[in-house]
């Protein structure tokens, strides 16, 4: 009985210490990324290559899912709005929900699944095959050469992807509302323009996507950098990337929203 | 992959992103409509503004000619002081009437201006004195019920007198 309690407490303490250690290690890595900021911009080719890997290759999944999300919003919104005789407000509903919430959040979730896992697996494998140690031996900082370019590529790609998501989503909603359901074309756009504010809605959405980009990329990089150098370790790190990124994005979204919407 | 191919795709990607932000700003957002060029500011005091919000349109004859800039509560007169930005191209006489209307039954509220007959035009910083408050539905209903009740009462009393 006493032995059981003791081992529970030991386990709890061990987890707490490891948690604090991981936060500290992640903060240290984050700090180093900032230290090597100018270093990595001196070789923009590395960043461009990573933007290709994280941004351009994620384009297809983002655009296709944006179109479908927009179409679903159009259908569902119309279904409810026409009960109140205001089906013209469908444009407002689609645009606001995409620009404020779904654009940044769904993009971040897809980004974590598509690009974040790739980053974690790549860096984890680099570590497992001792490529990172080899760099250090050659006096090349792995943070400057491997981590920082991927970080900036993620931070640059995320807002672009989120903006594209919102735009294509609105087009998807338009596609369902106007040609298929038959909502008036002019009312769709003019009501949307009357209610969507550039600063309060669009710019706040961009801010959200930048924050999510920082968080998702940082989690992916840290999990890869911190992964045990085994096949199992890399696979676990990849799983953790998706889980932690998704949780962090959803929790941060609530916090950011509560700051942006002054009640 | 070829170096130039990567560059090309990244260039296309960034250009698409910028185009999307521009598209959002111009086609989805109100960046174009809120930008009404040179403006002048007038104020108007209302006893009740209902659901009027900043950035609400100011219309005359149904045409948007300005926007509500800010709303503050004036604790001296216990009134709402509404600051309105009007397009410089449109001049209004000093006895202009400002009403708060609702677009449709459940729509947003906006300010409607009706020009008066005065010769002198409103200047920057002037105050519109003739205002009409927003229609508050509860007030209207209670007034209606009150009138109805007093009507039936009076008809009953006339019946009793007969």
C-alpha cells in the first residue's frame, strides 16, 4: 500500500521534471533559432527550398479541403438561414467563419499533419543517422543549417496557406450558394463586404495564422530534434507532433479569439 | 529537383498568397467601401441609438455617403454622442435631420440623413441638432399595449355611461 503510493509519487515527480525539462529545451531551441535569424537569411536558398517542401507541397491538400469546407458551409448555412428568410446573409456567414476561424485553424491542423510530420521525421532521422552530430563535428551549427531555415519557411508558409484557404473557401461557398442554390450574386458579395472588416476580421485572421505557424513549426522541429535516435523514437515523435500541434492550435485559438473579440 | 523549378514554384506560391490576401481585402472585406476619400466630421446626439455600431453606414436617399466614426456616452446630458465622417463631396445644410433606421426587420442599423432647407452648410466639427432615436421594439409594443388597454377601458366606460 505504502509502496504503491510511493511509486505513484515517484512517477508523478519524474513526469513533472521531464515536462519542465522539455519546456526548457524547447525554449532554448527557440532562442537559438532567433539567434541564427540573420545567419539563416544570409543563405536564403535554404529557406526557399524549405518553403517549397512545407508550403508548395501542402498547396494541394489545403486548396482542395478549403473548397470542400466552403461548400459545406454554404449548404449548412443556407439550410439554417432560409428558415429565417435571410438566405442572402449566406455570404457573410461563409466569409466570417472562414476568415476568422476556419481559415487559420483548419490550415494549421492540416499543416501540422502534412508539413509538421515531415519536418519531425526528417530531423529525427537526421539525428538517428548522426548527420546532426557530423555537422557539429565540422563546426557547422545544425540549428543554423537545418532548424532555422525550416522554422522561417514554416512561419512564412502558414499565413500564405491560410489566406489561400480562406479565399478558396469563400469561392467554394459562392459555388454552392449562387449557381447551385440560386442566391442572388450581388447580395452575396455586397452583404459580405458590408460585414467583413479588414482590420477586425481579415488582419486578425492573418495574425492568428502567423502565431499558429510559429507554434506548429516549433513543435515539429523540437520533437524531431528531441527524438530518441531509434526507429521507434522517431515514430513516437511524429505522433507527438500531430497531437501536440493540434492541441496547441485549438487552445491558442481560444486565447487569441478572447483577446481579439472585446466583449 | 532543378533549382529554377523550385524557385519558380516558390515564386508562384508567394504570389498566390499575396493575391489571396489582396482578394480577401478587396472582394471579401470592406477595404474599398470604407475608403471614401476626404471626409469631414460632424456630431449628432441621440437619446437612444439602439444597436448602432461604429463603422455603420451613413446614408442619404439610400446612398452611402459616410460612416459612423465613434460613439461615446455623454454623461452631462445623458445622451449618446455619435461622431460621423461624411464624404467631402457631399454638403448638407445645418438643419439636416439625422434618423437611426434599421435595414430590414432584423438588419443592421444605419443613420439616414435628410437635408433641410437652410442656406448655410454643415462644416467640420458642427453638430446636427435635429435627430430621431432608434426605434426600440419593446417600447413600441408596450406603447401599443398601453393604448389598447386604455382604448378598451374608455370604450367600456362609455358603454357604462350609456
